[in-house]
């Protein structure tokens, strides 16, 4: 009877060892599954973050494209402004020439005024001289 008890005790020890190993493997398996699930969650989070960053970069690309169009439009407007600047410079040159012509005309008008005043003054004096001569001639005869 002692032999069967030893056998049973050996079998029981083997069963306990198997149960312990089974528990250990189950625990390790659960730990590995948990780690893998955590890694999977991190990968999903990274994927979502990458998608978000990709959307932002796409938005930046759209903004950059819009800015490029605006720069091209500004260049076109700048070309138009250069044309206007050229026209303004031409107008300024014409105004300068016009001012020179006005200055010459002003001097000419001043000269004419002087001549007209001189002629008018001369015409006034002979009249006065004739009038004075008439008075002188009337006195001696009376």
C-alpha cells in the first residue's frame, strides 16, 4: 500500500506542477496579450495622429497653393502699376513742359502789358500837351 501512495503523491505533485505551469503560461499569455493590445492601441493612436497631421499638411498645401496664386496676381498687378508709373512720369514731364510754356507766356503778357501802358501813357500826354497849348494860346488873345 505504500507504493500506491507514493505513486499517488508523485501524480499529485505532477498535477500540481502542471497546474502551476499552466497558470504560469496562462499568466504569461495574458500578459503578452495585454502588452500586444497596448501596442495595438498605441499603433491605432499613431495612425489617427498621422491621419490628423496629414490633413493639416494638406490644408497647409492648399494655403500654399492659394498664396502662390495670390503672388502671381500681385505680380500681374505690379506690372500694371509699372505701366501706371510710366504714364504718371510722362504726365509729370508734360506738366513740367507746360509750366515752362506758361512761364514764357507770362513773361510775354507782362511785356505786352508794359507796352500797352507805355502807349496809353504816351497817348494821355499828348492830349494834355494839346490842352495846355490851347490854354496858353487863349490867354494872349483875350
